[in-house]
C-alpha cells in the first residue's frame, strides 16, 4: 500500500509542478507589459511621478543595479508628497555605480536634506562640487550647502508653535494647499486638486485640475468644503493666492489655454465670489504667480518673472492711479529680491508688514517663509526675517495666511498623520506677544434697510509719521476690521447724505496677547 501511495503522491507533485509552470508562463507576457520601461519613461517625461513609481519599482526589482531605474525612481519620490525620504535608498544605490551621472549627488543631497539629514546632504553636495567649475551650477550647490548649515541651526532652536490639521471633512487624499482666511476666520478658501474639481479628468501629471474651494466654521470646526462654482472655476486650473483681511477681495492665479501665468481678482458679494477679472497689463505680463492688495486698496504687491528683475521671480509693487487702474510696477529691490526666486507676497492688515517666500535668503531648503517691515519715513524695507522651524522646513514652504492678531496662521504642509499629500493646518504661535487690539467696527444709520456707502479714516495722533489708514465698510453690514497698536487715535467717517463723524479714542498697552473690541458708529442726517 505504501508503494502505491508513494506513486500517487509523486504524480500529484508532478501535476502541481506542471500547473505552476503553466501559470507562470501564461502570466509572463502580462507582467512584462506592466514593467515596460517605455511606459515608465512616458509618465516620467510628463512629470506623472505617481504613475511612474510602481513601474520603476518593478524595474528596479528586476535590475537592482540599473543606474537609470534607481535614479529616476528616486527623483519620482523627491517630487511627490508621498514621503520624500523614500528616495534615499534608490539614490544611494545609483551613486555606488561606476558610470553614474554626477548629478545623482545633487539629488541624493536633496533627499538627505528633505529628511533633515543635513550633514549627509552636505557630504553629497561636496562630492558634486569638486566636479564642477565656477558658474551658476557651482553657485547653486554652494547655496544648497549654506541652506543645510542654516537648517542645522533652525532645528536646534525651534519656535513654539502647534499644528492643528483641519480634519478629514476639509482635507482630502489629494493636494490641498494655499489656504487663506479673513481676519475674523469666518471662512477659509483654498486650492485643491481633488475629484470634485470642475475639470473632472486626470491631467498628464496624474492629478485633477485645480479649483478653488470655500468652507465655513460649524461647531468649532470647518465644514465640508464647497467648490466655488463656474463664476470662479473652469475646467482648467485656478488657484487662490491671496485674500483681503476683510474677506471681500480674492486674488487668483490662472493657468488657461488663452491666459497662462496671470493674476485675476474676484469680489465677495453676500458670501458669493463673483466672476473673475484680469488685472491690467502693468501687473500682468504672462509671468506672474501671486499677488496681495494692501488694506487700503491702493497698492498691490505681486510676484513676477518679467525682464529686468534681480534674478528669477521677484516681488514688485504697483500703486492705484486716480482712474482706478494700476500704475507701472516697481521692483522692491535687493533688500527683498535675490538672484533666486521670491514668491507669494502677503501684505499684513497693518499695511507695512510683508510676508513672502524665498529660495534666496537665509532659508533651510527650497522655499522658506520670511517677513519684512516697511520703514515709512524713508520707504525702505527691513532685512527679511525667517519665520523659523517648524513653520519652515527643508521642503517647500511657500504660502502663509495670518489672522490679524498674528497669533494664528494657516499653512499647507505634509506632516505625520495627514490625510494624503498636502493638507491644510491651523498654526498657533504659543509664545507670540502681540499687544495690538483687533477692532471690529460697524457703521450704522437709522435706516437699516439701506447699504452703507462710507469711507473710514484712522489717524494715529501720537505717531505723526504713520500715515492714516483708510477702510471701506462692507455695504450690507457696515462692518470693517482694523488692527491697532497702543496709541491715541482719531476715527473719521464720511458718507453721502450724512454728517461727517469724528471721535478720538485710545488703545491701551494692557496684558500679553492681542485684545479684541467692538464699536458701533452711528451716522446722523
């Protein structure tokens, strides 16, 4: 019996081997098609790194020592927001091959830098540096080394901030970025490349087209965002790049077939942002990326790559003419602009503090966020100050939106515990000492059914060198918001058909942290 059992067992094994061989042979053509390097190259050439990653992973598994596959897989991870440190083992493998491209050292250095392994990054950059001659490429590597040295110091001295993810109702598995809020945080607008975008189709880079979304607070949290709809969004790309502190004007960046790299504006009427309008040619030259209008509406700060700048993208200012158009733009000069890129200028509610991002100042890698203050006596800007770690990282930190008290800001970032790609965060500055007062003013008349058409002027009576600030209340509610330092002020309100209103009041230097007050000003016939 044992003999027949052994024969039966051997036959079963033989049949199983044949079946496995058949399955392997049958599946092989499909497997080969999946790991076709031409498919990987096609995705890579269109910057569709998300689609290229699984193919390159299979190719590396088949040919572990292939320099090209390892290098390109590393680049794919570097330029996605999955986890940039995943690039390290593949770039390390490529760097150990004899005939590798010298630029692998730059990419390897970048991967170490993104992982905050600054000493390892410096070693990699130095290996490339010895292979280069003096010139722009040499200077770029030196600049990267300097940013690593800066990063080491910033990480040693972090600022005291806390990050609050806006949650799964707001954030998606897709890129959510460029958040902006008005001073009272009554809503948030942001850009997203999620499925709900009007375009509806995946573009060549593997993402949906970008649209602008809006969300309002409900029960101490922001509600599920809504697409702003066809007045603002199209099947192409729209991105929000700024919001006025009163929430009444949004600045947008447009990337359409007939309008590429231009800045538009949209006004808020009763909570609905209206059809976008293109700013005039003194601002737009088809090389603009972002802009911010001053609280008085008389100046716009914007980023442009036009001819005659300090380097790459520079920050410019344009002033409003009596006819309502924007005047010829002026470069803010070498105090702000470097030979590298500056972007996302955001003028604060005080009208003289400018936040912006830069690749050229003392950052810790890619874009860092900075602030500078205007000296109104001689019209010069202070040396830009880095906002510090962990607001800034070794990655791309390009956009920030502060509330008026400077204790809270909104950013987009990739952090542990996120919901996928870039997420939106509310950042609280725990140690901020700001003794300003946030005044919520309301202009009212006896006839509450009529819209308010008024001009509010605030004059600092103690500091004569500070120019008066002008505000336009929201017509429907008469509301306006202003941030005031401790001083003695005079408020003047003018409105057609009503007597001019004037009152003197004080803002006192009391306590730590920003205070709030509400005042209603009633106009008389």
